[in-house]
């Protein structure tokens, strides 16, 4: 296919060297294509559709919100099943079975099409492999038990929206203090980015440090970007925006864009931690300000609105590292999750009981 495209472009350039041009973004185009375009015929710039697609309209945003609600219901069904299987049935669950069962719960939701990407279900040391994929009959395949954590990165593709969420779970009681410390710092970074307020047209790399700062305090780091753009019922990775240390990407963050917020920490050969929510970029309004405020001299500021509606495991948090504002954020988030996802679950069902338990206000006397 690439050869056919290259031949067509060459023919186009040779037909009329004086008049024919080729418009591509060379930084995101196959080198084999770029090399056959004479410099005087190359229009090297971003496709105008890219930025238009990145800022979602009202219908797309509503579809994304709906997708995350049903995804939250599917995840509640799944995690309640997984917890019961490990703790009550006292059996282990393979990474492949985790992938299969999780997908089956998503498939029950109206409008589900497929997974938005191959599920990453990494038990123990496999969680430290950034793009790990479990497969049967391979030496890496692990069984989840009560002694090891699991990093679970997954998503659903629905007719009306796309999801991508990561949570790190540990269903046992004997959890290493160093793991809890790292988990807490990852969570603090997630909250710091989530609560950021920033001027319109700020490039994503400016915000990246917010998510890393608490890990840097103890000389820890993660080797991937903090956030990527996400399509509305399209690609789970969509540009041009990103939040990462790659300062070459100066694409501005704009109202209507959707980005992931996924700081992490990975101890090679031991475990991986990542906490990921998807966020919509919305206009920040000051107290008393309305949508009708048309003062064009005022600088427009933006903030994030959470789309992902899935609880964060509370007993992995070192409360002594958390501020009151961060704990308030966590309680408010869980209250929102319960209010929005709860109505989609059967009353008194295992999933509803798990969701209610997981969304209870955090006991601020723990670890203090």
C-alpha cells in the first residue's frame, strides 16, 4: 500500500513540477513518502482537519460522557467480580482471563463495539512493562492473587464514545510501604494536573511537571508522557495535543479537547503503578461569570472536567502525604462517581455494593 501511495505522489510531482504541490505534515508522515517530494513542491504543515477534530462539539462531548458512564458500570461489575473471586472463592485469575471477563462486561453495555485498544493486564512485575499484553502459553503470563498488585489499562469503543482508563489494584492486606508511598505520589500528581487552571493556548508540555513533581521529590520518574489526545468514537490516541516532556510539541490546549491524565511509576521486575482518567478541557469561569460574558479583553483560562467515572482504591493511600484539599478532591470525585454510575446498576447487586463501598468518604484517621 505504501509503495502505491509513493508512486502516485511521484507521478503527481512529475506531472507539473511548476504547479503541483503535496500537502503533508512531514513530522507525522512516513519517511518513504516525504523523501520523494521535492522541497519546492512540499507544503509542510499540519492538516487543518486535525485541529478541528481535536476540539469536540457538544454532541461529541455528550457521547463521550455517556460512554464513560456505561464504562464505569461495566468496571464496577468487573471489579466486584474480581474481588469476590480472589477473596471469597480463594482462587487465582490469569491475566488472560481478566482481559476476557472485563471485555464481556463491557460488551453488555448498549452500543459497545469493541475494546478501544488491547487490554494491558499486568500482574506484579508485568505491570512495569508499559505496553504489556498477556497471552496464553507464554513464559510471562501471570496469575493474580492476594499477594501481588495488578496494573489494568483498558478501554471500550462505543457507538457514541471512546474510553481509556488505568487503575492499579491490590486485593490483599499485606502491601509494601514503598508501594503505598509511590502509589500516593502518583495519585497526588494526577490530582495536581486534574485541578490545574491555565491560559488558553498553553501547550501541554508546560503542565507535564505538575504530574511528576511528587515523584521527583523522592528522585523517582516515569518514562512516558502524562497525557495524549483522545478521539470521540475514534482513535484512542489522537493528536495534535499531548501532555509530556516533549517540548517540541507546541500544539496548544483548547476548549473541547480531550486528554488523558496518567502519571505512573514502574519498578522494573517488581510492579507498575498508573492512575489514568480522561479529561475534557472546558472554560474556567470565575464566580458570578456567565456564558454570556463577552469581554474580549479578559484573558480566557481553561480547566479540566473529569470524564472517567471509576473509583480509586483508597486503602493504598498514605494519608500522611495527602493534603486536606487532595482528600476533599478524592471524596468529591467518589461522590460524583456514585451519583452518576449508581443508577446504572441493579440495587443491592454485588456491583452496587462494591461501588457504594468504594465511594464512601475516606477515613481520615487511617495511617495518621
